[in-house]
C-alpha cells in the first residue's frame, strides 16, 4: 500500500537540513509520496525507516532500460492503472523484428530505416525505437553475424532473441556493451541467462507458461542476480494479451504481487493481425513491443496513437525555446516574440507563413503556458525577454531593434523596452491579424 505524504513525514528525521535538495522534510515527503524522489537522498534515515519507505515509495512497476545513450528506451516506473489518475511515464519502445536468416543488405536496410526515419508532430519527433534480432537459424555463428550486421549499420536499442544461452552469449559478445534486452530466461535456462544478464549488465525478459509461473520465475531470477526484468506476456490473440496484461498491471500497481512489478515485453507478430495486436499492446500495457517492419501508413498510425496515449494532458505541449525562421528572413526582417506553448507557436507560424513575409520568431520559455496565462502568472516578463534575446544572439541576426510582442503582453511593452533597449511594437491579440499588422506597420517601424 502506498503511503501518504503525512505518513511519510512522520518517519523522516525532521531536521529540515535541505541536504536532500528540498527546503523541508515535508516537501521531501510530498515528493516521495508522488514517486518523484528517492529515499536515498536523505542521509539521516535509519535502516528500518529506509526499508519501510523504500518499499512503499518505490514505483510498483520497476524501471528497466534497453540500450544506452540518447536513444535508449526507458520502461516501467508506472504508478497508475488509468492515465487520468496521474500520468503514464514511459511510452512503449517499438522494435522491428529481424531474422538472422535474412541477407545482410536487408538487415542493414531495416536498421537504417529505424535509425533515420522520424517525423515531427506537435513539436515532437516520432520514430521507431530499435530492432529485435531473432535466432531463427538455430546457428550460433549465424546469429552473431546478424548482430554484427546490425551493429555495423547503427547502434540502436536491441533485443536478442534466442532459446540457446550460447547463442545469446555470442550476440552479447558483439553488442553487450550497449545493454541489449536478452530474451528470454525460462524455467529451464534461467540460471545461465541470468548469469549473462549479470555479466553484461543487461535487462532480461522472463518467460513462463502462466502468470503464476512468471511470478515464481521472477523471484528465482532476482535470487540469481538479475533484477532488471521484463515479463513476457506475448499471447496468441490480442484478447488474451489484454486479459493477462490487465491482471498483471492490477496486481503490480496494488503491490499485492511485487514479483509481477516489472515492465511488459510482448511480441505482436504472432497470431491475429499484427496491427490489432500492436494497438492492444500500446494501449494496455506493453513496454517493449516487437513487430514486423511496418508500412508507412501503419507506422504513422501507430506512432500517432502512442503519442496520443502517452502525452500527459496535465502538461501543456511545449516546443523548444529559441530563434526560429519563417521563410528566409534577411537582416531587415520583422522579429516576433511569443511563448513556447505549442498551439500558440503553430498557430502564429501558420499565419506568418500565409503573409509570405519572411521573419524571425523568438520563442521564449514560459513552461508551455499560453501568452495570457504566462503574462498573468509573471512567467512572460521583461527579464525573460532580455535573457532570450541574449541567449539566441538575436541582435547579430538583424540590423534593426524592433520587437513585435503579442497583443496580450501589451501592458509589459514599456518595461520590455527599458530592459532590452529594443523598440516594442504591440502585435494583435489574434494571430490571424498579423498580416494586417505587417501591411500597416512594416517596414516603416522596422
Ligand atoms: S535530508 Fe532528510 S532531514 Fe534533511 S531536509 Fe531532507 S528529509 Fe529532512
């Protein structure tokens, strides 16, 4: 059972010493209750308090990562069954299946597609995450060769799928330092596979014929030294997957069965249509999903679905602050400034493009708040504008010093002029009217 903030506070040392990074023990307790801090940050907890708090504040579904570096896939750390209860933290990683029986050029081509393909939607890059290499040949050498072909094409998060621990070891010999996910530890081979997981620091998938047997096997794997685990819930039909993944999630979230508190691995390639299985696994509750390489429409649909499910509705969607260009602006081009709320950015950018006047768009960091809210909350202010003009080197891009601010920021115009030394032109409240503004005021005010 998860503890509430006040229950946690009772156990803390109450020194208010700030060494945990929080100003008081109470704020630290609140963070612990939300799963946003680690008990180990407080150096004054005795062992019994550490154990009590550790067990009740740790995410009920443990974190595990596949791969290293910028593209690594983080899974687990989930606290809730429904997104509206809090949020879902990690979207599932989609892995394209590669057979070790394929020709090398086909392997390389799939890897390059995974490496290079991406598209941007609402300011976010959407892409497939990695590849899963399967030992269909049964040959250790062929498997190692296929893993080498993947490695020569790209360093991507990988899943190594083989029934024979010797084949897994050969694959790990090629890419072990990149922490691939090992598939799979079974009741028959778990000791050898867990030894490999320990040796290479890799996460490992646990596979057993039933949910009960999975729980038993995860305990054995932990005892054998492998603690970064995934549960294999691949099933013959999407319906069976939904049944078992729902059961496992409920038991894990309620902490009734901590031995099932691990991210879920699933294979969407077997049984039924792959697309139906993929949708079911993305919605509930796949963490790593293996699929046959997808067609462009299927890939787009899947990545958009995943984005929609795993975007937190409580957090405004933001774009990266900075200096953007609309068209090819010259040194006399107008400069607009606005907030980093995605909807504001895309609306304004669209209307600016329609004017066909090349211009600069300076986006400042208001934590995703809209103009009206950011002005009211003091997040859009003269110091912020001054700092972002300096950070982006705007002065070196243009020969004038005129800034067009949003209409809702009009009350700040005097303070912005004073703080930045730039002349302020107040823009319209409605982005649809920027064309009119430019027609009337530019370049005479530039
Ligand atoms: S380090 Fe521990 S004692 Fe100090 S403020 Fe944080 S929780 Fe309180």
